[in-house]
């Protein structure tokens, strides 16, 4: 399982951070960071990302 973000496509809008049920995402100045220990790769973040910058592979 993996979680990837295309940093050049990320708008830093925080939509993914606000919907993460595990609180695994954090919006930093340089973009979204994922805490792999908390992330369950549910894919909710990738569904709400406006530019589709997040890819979750199970």
C-alpha cells in the first residue's frame, strides 16, 4: 500500500487534511505531509483533492 502526492499539482488547499479520518495528513508550508504510521490508505483524501494530486494504491 502506498500514498503519493504530486507536489507540483498540489494547491495546498487543505481539502484532504480536513477529511482524513485518521488525522494522518498535515498541511505544511511546503505542502501536505502524510504520517505513514496513521494512514490506512482509505483513499478519501484522493477523492476530495481538487487537482487529483494524491494517488493511493492498495
